[in-house]
C-alpha cells in the first residue's frame, strides 16, 4: 500500500512536470478556463444573481470550468497519448500497480485544479474583496469532482483512437459542462426536463458546493441566504449524493472502456 502511494506521488510529479513543459497543454489547462471566466464576467454588468454580485457569482462557479479543462481534457489527452506510446503498458508491467498508475494521474490533476482554484481565490479577493467561507467543504467537493472526472476521462480515453482525436472526443462532455451547469446563470434558470438534466450533471454539484462554500450562502436551492457552517454542510448532502453516484457510474465505465494498450483497427 505504502509503495503504491509513493509511486502515485512520483507519477503525479512527473505529470505536473510534463504539463509545465508543454506550452499548448499549459494554455489549454491553465489559461483557457481563466480567460473564459474573464469573458463571462464582462457580460454581467452590475446585476445580482441569487443575492450575490453577478461578477462574484460567475467567478465562484468557474471551478466547474476548471474541472473540465484541468482534469477531464488534460487526462483524456495524457492517458490516450501514453497508451498509444506504450507508456501505460510499460508502467502496468512494472512496479506500480494499475491503481497507482491511475491514482498518480488523478493526483496530478487534483494538484492542477487546486492550484487554479487558489489563483481564482486571489482574483476574487483582489476584485471582489471576498474570501472563502468554508475551505474544507471546497476541498471535499474538489476531491470528489476530480474522482468523477478522472474516471470519466479514463473511460473516454478508451473510446479515443489516438491523441489527435482526443480534442474531438472531449467536446460533447465539455459542451454539456459549459451549457448545462450553472456557472453563469442561476441554478433554477432551467425548468422542467432541462432543469432536471442540469441538476444531475456531475459538474453541477461541484459548482453548487464550491459557490455555496465560498460565499457562505445558499446556492444549493438558489435562495442566496446566509448559511451557518453546519447548514453549508447539510445543504451540500444532496449534491454529495449525486457526486458519489457519479463516482460509481464512472468507475464502472472506466473498468469497462479503459485500455492499457493501443487500439487496433
């Protein structure tokens, strides 16, 4: 067990080194979500959404976008490329267990995600003067979100023929994340079946928990009222339930679809 943990940490460090050496990946993973966040804030004006200034509301939902790029897109690209280059096959045949190899990739993605959330927090502090109200709640949401999208990335990489096609296979998931999750609009903006689908998307609970934990207010139901620390945790329970359900679903998908060796045909 201890050996697997050490191997996972070593592989995560290697992943981070490779990301910072690749300009294209660095832009896609680190800068593109923040650029999109800036563009979103420019369209909000002085309005309020769910009791919060519109700019602050949007920025506290940006972790949902970061999850898409820093975790999902990043891991689909890296896992597919390593599979085609036989790196995954060699790793699986070496000392690290299969779980340690995948955990190392997920750990590196988690570090990227948390680093960007810290940068986002600095941005919010400088522009909006706000500080996060419940950091432990945000961390738990981050871990569960990375677990879901890391497993989903593993499954998606199995469907991706090669590294060049990875940019195409990630698009449906990215579009759903950007259009269906309440990053820049209230959680009750969509009604009927669309609202139900939006609420069940795996990125939506991440956005709701992150926003509510940062602002210390009820953005689970959209009332915007101030919440105590206990109410922030209890209000997050339905969102955590959705995330845990997605962990189970994506784990099955990853087990079924993930490939260690190159696709043929």
